[in-house]
C-alpha cells in the first residue's frame, strides 16, 4: 500500500509543482528548474538527505553518515524514520536509481 502526504499537506498547488517536475526530461532540465526554484542551500540539504537515505539503505552507521554528509544525527534519524515508516518515497527513488545504474543509464 502506498501512503501519501496527510490530506492537510496535499493541495492543488503541490499537485501543480509535482506535475511540473514530472515534465522534466534530463538532468540539465532539472538543474535549470531547481536552480530557479530553490536556494543553493536548499538544494544542498535535499541532496545530503538523499545521500543519507542511500547510505542508511546500505547499512552505514549514523556517525559515518554524519561525517560524509555533514548532516546532524537528528536529520539522519528523521531520514531513517522515513525509510522505515514513511511513504516509501526514498525507497522507490533509490530502487529506481539502482535499476537505472544496472542498465547503464545515468
């Protein structure tokens, strides 16, 4: 069963944003869009959380993840809770990336 955001978080504005993201066809398009949408620090934070999710999935320990990513153990713990009890968003993306890497697509 796929869980989604709480009903009070989901709205037509987020739907519009996510539909827009789904129209992007390349890394270059993603860079252009997200550089316009987010600050550099927001992008860096999101990328560190993705790295933490990958490292957690690969069974790294919190201290090593904190060292590698610069994230606090509290943030790593939150990512870990999402991996274990969340909506499977991280898992789905990490699995899709792994499949892509096996096919040789980057």
